[in-house]
C-alpha cells in the first residue's frame, strides 16, 4: 500500500513526570528559602535553675502565623559526668500550663586504654525543645523547672544548673522540607534518566560491522518509535560518518529511506563514538524491518541498532509520520 511521510517538530510525546518531580523540588526549595523570612526571635538568654525549682522567663506576646510555630530550644550547660531531668513549660497569662515537655540531659567523658594506647572520649545529649502552634493572640511565659540532678556515680546534686533558652516564633521544621527536596530531586533525576529508555526494546542488534538489521512489531498512530544508531570507529574515521536508514513494511516494501549525518559524542586517541537518533510514528502497527548502512565502513569497529517502541521524550523532537496514502508513492532518498 502506498504511504506518505510527514516530518514535524512536536512536543506531543514529552513525558511530564520528570518536570513535575523537578517542579516539586523547586517548590520545596523555595519553601526552604522562604521559611527564613517567617521566623522571629522573641528571646535568647541563659537562666540558672535550682534543683526542684522553676524559673520563668519574661512574658512575650504570641501571635498566630500562617506558616511556622512557636519553638523553644533549651540546652543544659552540664559539667562532665552529670545528668539532669528538666521540664519546659508554656504558661498562659493566668499561670496555667498550656504545653509542656520533659527532657533527660546528660554529659559523659572519660579515657580509654587498649594495647598500650590511650585516649579520651566524650558524649552528651543536652538539647531539648518544644514546638507549639499558636491559635490566637495571647501573653505567654516560658518556664524551666529542674526536677532531678545527679552525677554518673549515683550521687544526687544540689547545685544550680544553667540552661540556654531560645524562643522563636514562626519557625518551620525544615527536616521535612529537606526530605521532600531530596526525594523529589531523586525522582526527577530518575525520570530524566528513564524517559529516553521508556517503552519496550523492540530491537537491540550489535554487530562488529557497519550494517545491522532487525525486524519487530512496532508503531501505531499515537505511539512514538525511537531508532538509535551507535557506532564505534577507530582513529582513521573521516570528518563525517553517515548512516542510511531503511524501513520496510511487513511485505518487505520500502516505506522510508534516508541518509543522515552522525554526531560525534565521545572521542579518545584510539576510538570515536558516533550516534544518530530518529523518531517515527508508524501507522498501522505492524511488523517493520530496519536496516542501517554506515559509510564509510572501513573505520567502523562496531554498530548497534536499537529500536524502542512506545517511547517518550524530554524535549520537543522532530518526528517522521509514516501512514497509508493512496495518493503518494513510496518515499525514497534521492541522494546517496
């Protein structure tokens, strides 16, 4: 049956998922950058607390925000080999606790000896905190209560402990944003890598020569077929390699033939790698034969023909549409 060919630049076969993932990563990145503009430091001071007592900071006005929460960060300033249990409280203007959190902080250090060698070590867990989402304007007071204090020898201590207290409003927990940024970026990269090899490999033929051939059932009016030709040549290759691609239908009739220049993609002192990609829609879906002839063939060490059916692209590409037509003859290349 006679066929007609039409070449058209189109974005119809672009896979949107890689751009959706990268767009999500961009939005998360903007959220990370924007989160720095929403928080406001209300106070930062060091207080000394006696055992079994509580110390209140100066009252502050808490205002609700669309983004972020009230964050109280407390760091116990402990000597080595001691521990403390303390409580962070948020009190309303009547002195009633509206939120609280307990923390056991500790600091340990020592020396080690092994096989005639020695050194020192230290470990600690001193940081505690509390996040509260404000729902209305109100006057609040932050209080730090020390419940227990002792050392690693089991002795209960009665000395005061200092706590570094920082209160900020509108703070965004960026841990989740960083997780989202990393996850969406990874998905975007995976999608970018996977899109060119999407669909099904219909033909993958590698020969140590210049003229591979293969036949497979591919195509369909709305399906993209990617034909990729990879050539490995020696150092004697000319300035330009060309590849003649011929496509035959199920009856062996030629429906497409064209000679195209190949592109150098990698070069070393001894080996040159060239590549050519073409995109087609073949209507109807049927058995098609693909044949490649690379010229000149003397420097060609290896040629690989890959045909992928139902493929997708990352950018607009030039697609050759081949379909039945009673009005046109078989298209053929008029040039060698």
